[in-house]
C-alpha cells in the first residue's frame, strides 16, 4: 500500500469517525469469511458500517479527528470497526447476539455519544434501549394522561346514562 492509498484510507476513516455517534472495536480473529459476511449484513440492516482497517491507520485517523483517544490501548490484533450514527446501541445488540451464538465475535471497546465503554460491558450496552424505543416510551407516557381523561369522561357519561335508565325504569313501574 503506497502513501496515497494510506492517506485516502485515513481521510475516509477520519470522516467516519467524525460522523459517528458510536464506534465499536471488535475482535474477529476466530470468524470465517461467511460469518463475517452475515455480520456485515446484520450491521447494514441497522445502518451500521463495519470495516476492517489496519490498526495503525485507524489510530492516525483517530488522532487527526481528535476523538476516541481511549481506544488506542485496544488496537491490538485483528480488529473490526463498527460505525453507527443513527442507532448507537444497534451494534452492541448485534455483537451480543452473535457472541451468544458462537462465542467468536467479541467486543474490545466502544465509544457511544462520547462515553467510553470497555469490552466487558457488552451486556450492559446490548440492554440499552434504542432511541426509537426511548421516544416511543416518552410518547406513550405523554398519551397516557390524555387516554385517562377520555376514559374518565366516558365513565361519567356511562354512569349518567345508567342513572337516567334506572330513573326511567322506576317511573315506568
């Protein structure tokens, strides 16, 4: 690989780092090509970019971007990089699912929204709700009082109808 190719890769990786809200480092040393393809497809479905980049090139791009400095210690061995911008916890869920099935793909470290996570925290990261789940929970909470008011109003009307019905039955008798 010549200097121009390296510079181009560093530039591309720097751009991915700057645009990502989450970066995951994985150890894929025990995985075959077919499994890597399946993992990439799962990542793609969630809008996650998964790349295998030389550790030294990633480190240079990271230094140029001035982000994710704690990842340097984890740039050892065969490393795959997952970049996510829309759903920062999606990669953790995919990595955990694959790790639980095969015990092959493992998390080295991650940065999510500027917060560093060690590879041992995969279970915690995978359990985090996605942004869509958080938003739907908030909207559900906001709708709950409105539906409660509607229920109370319906109950008042129902009770009023029952009272009028009982009065009409007594008058008819």
